[in-house]
C-alpha cells in the first residue's frame, strides 16, 4: 500500500443533501481526501427547480431553470445525467444526508432494502425531513441501480450524548421506546470539529459553542471534537427560533391548541413546521435578510426574539461545559449576517464575548476583540464534504495497489 499523494485519485463521489425545498449536491474525485469537482443547489425543487452549480474555482458552470423537471421524480434523472457528464461516467458511490438515525444508527451505513426500510420506520421522529432525505435514494436506485449508496446521519455526531443531557423528565419506559434527545445538524458540527483541530489543537480542546444558524438553527456545545450538549432534542422543532419553526415551546400550548382550538394533529404539525418561527412572529418572512431590511416593527420583534433565544441557549450550553472559551458562527446566517453576529455578541457581553466590529463586517476567520475573554470565529461549514469523507471511510483505499 502506498500513500503517494502524486497518484491521481480514481472515480468520483456524489454527495446529496436534500432539504424541505432545496437540494444541495457536490461531486468529488475519490482519493485519500475528496477533491471538489463541482458543487451546486437546486432551489424550489417541487415548483421551479432553479439550478446553480460552480466548479472548484467558483466559476458558474450551470445556472438555469429546470422547471419542466420539478419534483424529485422528474428532477433526479436530469440531475444524474448532468452529473455523469461532469464526472465522465457514474460515480463510485453516492452519499446522502439522512436527518434521523434514531437510537440505532450513528456511523454511515450502506443503503440496502432492509436498511432503507428501517430508516423509513423512523419517519415519525422526523415527519417533515426523513421522507425528503430518503426521496433521492429511490430515484438513484432506479437510474443508477449499480451504484452503491450510503446513509450519513445528521444525528450521528450527538450519538454519545448520555443522561442527564440526553434525557427528558418522563417515565423511563418512554426512553426505552426511543423518546430521548438526539440532536441534529451533526454533519455540519462534524465538519466544524475537524476545522477546529486543523486551526489549532488548543482551539480544538477549548470549551466551545458552535452556532449553526440558518433557516434551521441549533447550537452544539463541544470539546475535543465531541458533542457535549445541543439545543435540538427529540425532533428538529426544539431549541432556537428558526425560519418557520418555533423552537422550544411550552407543551401546555400544544395541549391547548389540540383541546381548546380543536386543531387536528396534522394541522398542528403544519403550524409548527411551516408557519411559526420568524415567519409566524413577523407575519412577513422567515428569511432573516428580508426582516433585517424591513422597517416594520414586527420584523424587528422577530429578530429580537431570534437573537435573545440564541444568547439564552449559548449560556445554557456554557453551563453544561462549565464555561465558555470559544464561540463559532456557521450556517447561512452565522456565516453571512454581521448584524446577527453583532447582536448576539452584544447580549453575551456579560460572558466576556466581545467582537471587533471591522473584522465582523469583513467576515471570515477570528473576529473577537483583543479584550474578549472568549475567542469568536466565523467558520463556513461544508456538510457535503463531510458526507464525501464518510463515503471515503467505507470505500477501498483508491491509492492501494
């Protein structure tokens, strides 16, 4: 076996990250470390299917409306044909972000009819996300029937959480049935943990809170590359205020809505997943960018609640860690909104968080002020690269003789 870095990698890896209305994807050359060939996103999958893709240099190689191919059933054949044209053939394997692994699945697994069935059985734990993350699996099984597929779990990074952190104050018989805190955004947090180690071992070992802020948002308390606590629990509804999800909510409200407002479980699910959060509070939008630009008082009220919950939960994560030494912003909002970062830092000043305004405006890298007691970083995440790395861990070494 040789580790000669000059030998060209053979074959390609395809990473898919399916969301509620978009599909992110990336194609890599298969080697000891996956090498990016192209990455892209399909927006409005079920309606207009607008596709944008860039090569490794950032040059746009596709920007078009695939509207006639909207919906996973029609979109996937078109996307797979396009990927084959970029890769010069079918990939060696495909990796999927699967939102929920339940109590049994932590490490990546090969997808077989049996394992797919087991993952479908977890749909009640993630009714909105699990079917969407499995939808591309079916399409690829039809069009690339000879290509291996792998499930990479968003809950996997938090799998080692143990009581009391993982526990709800319910009779333990329910915990035995799988009602516990799982945590999500694990592929993102795994990438950040790797980056922290690459930056410095000292930073990697600090008591760190990572804020993955996007339309879905959560925090993770980590140290030495392991999850110690996280804000999302049994479902992706928990924790922070999100674009259209409420985050932590008094369960008495849910009982009230069911009993007094006579909402059906289906209507309640629709309210909690699609019509709450920033969109519900503002009545304008679930998009932070739109709310920050709006002069409507309700927009500011929604932003204030979003920031308050982030700050409150950072303090809660610090309590689990026994202190706070580093704060990392990632995700679409965390990476790109200097306003949100500044507001969060302002609320956390009592914890010693102080940021350098100019560095925060420029974005990227370390942004804490010299007098800050806490290191503050902006680190872009890359869930697709995490998927490709997990794929690589299951495949034969392409550099072996």
